[in-house]
C-alpha cells in the first residue's frame, strides 16, 4: 500500500507527536511516587501496542508476519530501558541521545543488508556530528527533578528527607487550628524541631556520600539504558528488511504488537512469581489506580508508530520519511525543559547547540547513508 505525499507528511507530523510525547506520563508525580516497576509499566504500555492495531482491521485484512513478531520481541528491552532512562536521565537529554544512537544502529544494519551510501562524504560528516553531539549532550548538567520541577523522594538530599520525617505530623493540623495558635506557633515549632536527636557532622557526611553514590548508580543505569535502547531500538526494524516481499503494509504493527505483548507477558509472569516467592502482594505490584498513565504512554507511542509506517510507505519513503520522524526528539526536549525544568539557565543554550549538532548528523546519516 502506498499513500499520497500529503498523507505522508501527516504521517510524519503524527509520528513526531507520538514519539515526542509518549514519555510524558512516565514523569508524572503519581507515577514517580508509586515507583512502579519498569516491568509492570512495560506490560501496560505493550498491551496498548498490541490492542490499538486491531482497529487497522477496518482498513486492511489481517496479515501476520513472523518478522514483525520478531521485531516486537527485539523492541521489549528498549521499552524497559526507556522507562528507566526517562525517570533517571530525563526526557530532554535521554531521548535526544537514544534517538541519534537508534539512527546510527539503523545505519549499521543498512550497511549489513547491502544498502549503498548515496554520498560517502556527507555520511562520514553525519557520523562525526552524531558522536560529537552525543558526547557534548552527556556533559550538560541536568536538574534532578520530578513532575513540574518538583524534587522527588529519590532525588531529595538525605538530610531533607530526614527533616521531613522528623517534622511528620505537623502538617496534619488544620489550617484553621494553626491560625488560632499563630502568636506562639513558632515557639512550638522550635520545640518540636529540637525534639529529635541532632545530626552529627559524621552523619551528615555519610548522608551526602550516600546521595552521591545513589546518583552515580542512577546515572550509570540510565546511560546503560540508553545504550540498550540504541542497540535494540535501532535493530527493531532490521527483521522487516527480510519481510519486504511480504508487503504487510499497515498490518506490520499488528504482528509487532503480538511479538511485544507475548514476550512482556512472559517476563511479567516470571516477575510476579519471583515477588510472590519473596512474600509480596502481587496485586499491589500492578498499581491499578495509576495504570492509566502507562496505558496512555502505550497509546501515544503506538499511534506514533503507525504514523511513522504511513510516512515510510508514502513517496517520502524510508530515506526521507523515517529521518523526519526522528524530529520527535525536539518535542520531547522542549517538554522536558518547560514542564519538568530538567535543564535551566544557560545550559538550555548549550543543550540547543549540542542537540542541533547531533540531530543534524542523524538526518544526514538517514538521507545519505
């Protein structure tokens, strides 16, 4: 199936919206507070990736491709990692870096499958820009914050958390009652704040050291996640190169969803068995009250995925259509900066320069590689 160029551009726009915004629900303060495991979040997300393509049956007859199923299975580790990356590294830097890595890995697969470079010079320039941009993005300072720029329990200093625990109970008094005790409330507060044991210099030093170690571990896991997304995300469409003769068209997401959801279901069952053996309440693991955030992530991503396939099947093709869909990183970066204050001040300017360098390299690689 081939679409008109106008429909192709609509596909590009839809893919940018879908790929650019699917990470927003992951950063909501309710999700961060609940600390939902990435396996469970991925289960909900993948369920929507499986469910939404059923609506395509109104457009095309059902076709199942083993290559599409394999693509879905390959994508699952990237799905796990994306949740970890968004919550540790952030939308702004995290998605920017993994997007250009995905472009690079896709380029490598293209060479393996015998695609000839249209322009070797511009391809090499693209590679240089990609790695230069990525190395620069990694060094940009980021704010450790949750939804709406609020500090999360994960990122608050140990001292601040201890102070909150010591003062627990003060905030349970009604505002009306507080106002009636206003003349001497400050004295009571002082007495209450001194009621707990004072922290020694040694305790504070240990607390700060613990915070630094936690941050290092979080960053390491985040950057490892980006590497996993780059490898698995960039390899996701490799099996589809072998399926070109099948001409599955819009039904590709259907097979993809089957592979993704079946594999994540297997992993989720193993995870639940493990937690059950540890004495955990399996029902509580699923966080039913906030599962709609993960379902929303899956819906947004899946719609973006369908739109990207429309762009590729249009006259824009894989050479132009696919690289254009990667401009979604611009939308995710803006969201991270404006909504979550992940980067502030002069660092926004530095990020913009590094972002343009990296994404320019990715686009050159996509068009001329």
